[in-house]
C-alpha cells in the first residue's frame, strides 16, 4: 500500500474524531445536533453538508459495506466543502480510490480501515498526531529517496531553526517546502519560547509537486496549525509568495536546467541580479531567490560542492562574499541524508549583520558531530548535544580550536572565494603518547588470556570425546 494512503487515513480519522469531540461538547452546552454540526464546520473543519443533511465523518462513512469507495467520495466532498483542502481529491485520484483497485490491494485497504477503527484520536494532542504523521514520512523516506523524493532529517531542521531563532509575529517562508516539516518546526520552536502559548506566525510554503503539497497541508493541520498558505508551483521560475522575515529550505541539490534561458524571464530576472547559475546546478539560484525574499535571515541546506565550484557559480559566490551577506557556513557530517551519503552544508545569510560580525564569516566544521542512527544502520544523525554545540558556536561567533573559526573576508579573497569549510577549520588531531613498555605488557596479558581460553575450550572437547567413547 502506498505510504500516502496511511497519511490520508490518519488525517481523515484524526480530524473526524476531533470534529466529533467538538460536536459532543457543543451538544452538552445545549445546542441541537444540526446547530452543533454547523458550528463545528465553522470553528474546525466542514464535515457536515447542510444541503444534504449528511455527515461525512470517518465513523459515518465507514459504516458502508463499500467502505473504500465511500471514503473516496467523502474525501472528494470534504475537498469541495473546505477551501484549504480543495485539492485533496487529487490525492484520492492518484491513489486510485475512485478507479480500479486490485482485489489484494482492496483487502489490505479494508484491513487498514478496520485497524484505524480501533483507535480514537479525539483526545490525542496535536503534537502526538503530528509525530505519528512525521514518523510515517520518515519510515518510508529511504524508499522514497530512491524514487527521487527528498526528506530532510528532523535533527537538521531543528538545527537550522535554532540558528535562525525566529521570534513571535514573524513571517516564515519555505520555497521548497516538501511535507512542511521546516514550517512546523519553526512553529513549534516559537511556541516553546512562548511557554506553550500559540504563536502568531504567518507560515508560507511553495512546493512544485502537487501531491506533496497536499501532504504538507494535512501535516500542518494534524499539528494543529492554521495560519499557513501552501502554494503549488516552481519557486525558481514562478514564486507565488512575497517577502518574509525568515526564509528556510532544503531545496533539491544540483537541480539541472535552470540557466539564463529559464531565469531571464522579465517576471523573475530581478531576483537573479548577481548572476545566472550554470545549467548543471541551480544551487546559487536558490540562494539568490531565498535572499531576495528575506527581510532578516536565510537558512539553506546545500551540497558542499556549491562552496567551491568555478565558472558562473564562482561569480555569484564572489558577489555574496563582497557584499558581506554570508554570516556562517557549517559543514555537516556525512550520511545524514537518505538520498545521498555526501555531507551537506548549512549556509546562514544575514541582511542585518551586527557591527562585530561585519567583514567576517564564521566557519564551523561539524563533520564529526554525529551519532549512529538508531534505526537505519548506514545513516548517522545529529544528537541533541551536537545541535547545542553548533548553535552555541554560532551565537558566540568566536574561534574554537578544531571546530570554529571567524575568518576575515580578506583571507577568503586570498583563497579565490573558495568557501570550503575545511580550508579554514581543520579538525584537531588528538595526540597520544605511546608508552611502549605498557603496550608490550598489555599484549603479553592478552596472549596469556587467549592461551588460557584455548586450553579451556580444548578441555571441553576432551570431556565430550570421553563421554562419547564411554557411551
């Protein structure tokens, strides 16, 4: 079964249960059934069709013997009744619920419905529901990565959000938003700063894959977030958003065919004033797009090769350095991402550098800041202590031996605008004095233990042979 089916069922069942809970509360307050339905439609989500006098909640719809077809029709109806979910029916079409479904698949789908029927999400808080949704996405991420979908590990998202440190009242934009995880993390971060009070944020995303954009909307709703807008379209050639305080993204690395021919259209040409990237990689187009729309800071995840490639990219990079727009570059560990083993980088741009940071870039070599992933053997991940260490170094903006270094722009010019972190920060080598006599003594002890173990094993074998002979 497609992972998107799980996401859709989780979303539909969860919002239905919460809608029902709200209706029950209203009825206890003295409202009639229909009055409660109409208020819940306005205050939460429209799941009752007044003209038909019909409920479209999960529990009503799954009473039908033709459950899957009824779910498909119900979601189509909910899509029509809720402007924010107007494209939800496209997901149903892609999943094939309205068309031919094989018998074996139908059996699995009906089994899933029965499984979801055993749960009541009415009292499950939005954080837990959101975590469940994120878990499904992360569980299928390795498989989807092979098919070209990208998934940014949650720890990397946490790191970028903490680096940017958005405040309440901000407008936050992700022009390559995928499932909306960066916007959700920004929301949760600000809410935590407010001690659990709901933040006043405007969250804006754009995603070129229409189905992924629908998944993002469901994700945001399951996290209890309402103040968002998700656009569909190609952000590089057709940005449908305006300015934002903070712009955050992990865009596709080394996206091809975004050269001058595509980006010189009069509608977007003003964005790429520092130069057009080569057709082989749009990395520096994304950097320009994000900086153009940012009033304060940008946090972007990129392929580290964007820091050193020549030609058109070097000319754009030189412009960013000479205009003193880059605040920090962080080299991440390898094997963090599902779709590449290569290490990425985080670049922070700042329109309003404090005086003490002007004319300098902080380089952080975090390539050794990782732990083994607890679930996926070949992957690493950032632990909480690693995130804390990187964020603290960014805030201090000071030299830390073998980890961070504040580099004047003059030195970067001397190195021909190469921004590779390892050029400026080498890892500290642990020098260990070897006590030869002690090493020989330990080696002798190991040999003795091995000899004793062999003698013991041979003793067991002899005993077994004796038993066999006597038998």
